[in-house]
């Protein structure tokens, strides 16, 4: 974890999340304190209060 976020990598197609394995992998940033996933430009890609640590989500290392 770095500065409140995790760096994660997902399969993508032209930088957009893919629902299957592809040759392309892109880096994203998971902010568990807000339940948001952001792309390389820090645009919000996904939000779910289910993953918000302020609402009780626990990160297992």
C-alpha cells in the first residue's frame, strides 16, 4: 500500500477493463478508504461502498 492506495493490474483492451484474459495488462489504483478504483489518469473506473474501509471492508494481506 502506498499513500492510501494499492497498485493493482488487470487485463485490459485499449486501457479499458476486460472481462477475459488479454495480452494487455494495465495498472490501476485501488483506494479502499473510498471504495474506488482509478485508472492511470486517476479517473474513477469503479465505485462500490462494499469496498469502502470506512463502511467496514477489511483488507486481508
